[in-house]
């Protein structure tokens, strides 16, 4: 198959500190692909390079949807159909829930600035269609009843859903989620997990997720890639990766027997968000 995402020799450095080292991977269309790794392994840096926030080192190559996007600007990558969330959600706290998702849609507005300035009827009709579409999206993620509330009044779990909805408002082909379940209760983890899976099916998405919570990893993804010190140390199905001694050593720093490995992997559920590399 022709992969939706293909990455070869991806490296990124902050000065003399090499954060990503010759990383290569591919993601097939429709995959639910998860990236895990210890704190400081370069996961968020990986997302920032793919989405254009950081520039990769020389020799790195990134393709999306059969086009090379290496060194493209973030808005150019987004225009090709790549949307992402951030570990820190970056919502507009004083704007309403509906206004926040409309911000996500802004690059798709189907009329010109002069047309908007003159208040043409077709502009009014287009705005109504967009609002109706965004309300349908909010209904899908369970936030329609909160559409007119400021984002600041939402709970932590609802804010995570709003960040997901704002990314979906861009109508992406590829959705990149940076720890979407971070800080949530088990009930809210189940909720956002079910919504992510439903979105993938409804909209035909390819999804790449950075995650620490083992439940999300084991119950959602087709493949897992494990990073350690900016390098890929393991890749495969969740059940395969879970048994890889290199993965256990990266997280826990020692070799363990099979039963200890299975028990110790539960430690991932409680790990704090990544605070190492940017």
C-alpha cells in the first residue's frame, strides 16, 4: 500500500542537543497509530516537526498524501489536510465553545473579505451553513448544549473534547493528537476514547496519537511506535510492543521476567505528562 505519511531519516536538534535521530516510519491511510515513550523521548518534538512548528535537520524527508511537506510552513501543511491538538490545549478561554470551533474552520471560509464587508445574502447563507455544520460537530462530541458558554467554564474533560472538535473543524485527512486523554478520570478517558474511534470511522481519518495511558494504547491502535532518546526502539501491534524487553527497559531501566513486565506496564497509566524536550 501507498502510505499516507512517510518519514525518512527525521532528525531535529536544539543547538548541539539532538532530540530526534534518523527516525523513519510510515502510516497507512485509515490507521490509528500511537507513539509512546518515556518522558523526554522526543514525542512532542516529533509532532512539532511534522506539523511545521519546528524545522527538521538537513537530510530529513517528510511526505503526506503523496506530496513532500518537508520544511513547509504550518499553514501550508494544515491546508493539505493535517490538523493537530497540543498537550497544552490553547483554547480561547473567553470565546464561546461555538466560536472556538469556528476558529478551527476559518481557513475553509467559502467567501472573500470584500463579500463579507458588503454583507451579501450569500455570505449570510454561507455563515448559517457553517454554524449549522459546527453545531452538528459539537453534538457529535457531546458539547452542543454548551455552545454559547465561554470555554473557560468547561470542565477539564470538556476542554479536551473542545480541542478535539476544533481540530476536526478543519476537516482534516490526518488528525494528530498530543496526549488527548491527559489528566482525565477513567470515565472521561472512556468517553474521549469512544469519540476518537467514532470520529475515525465517520470521517475516514488517519490518526496519529501521542499517549501515556495504556488503556488508550491497547484498545485503539493498529500499530505502536516506541521512542527513546529520539530513536525508534520498537514498533508493532500493541501486544507485541508490550512484551518487548527494550520497551520495558526504556521505561523502567531494568530487565524483568514476563509476569513482572505485564504488571509493570500498568505503571504507564499513572505517568505524568512529558516535561522533558519541547
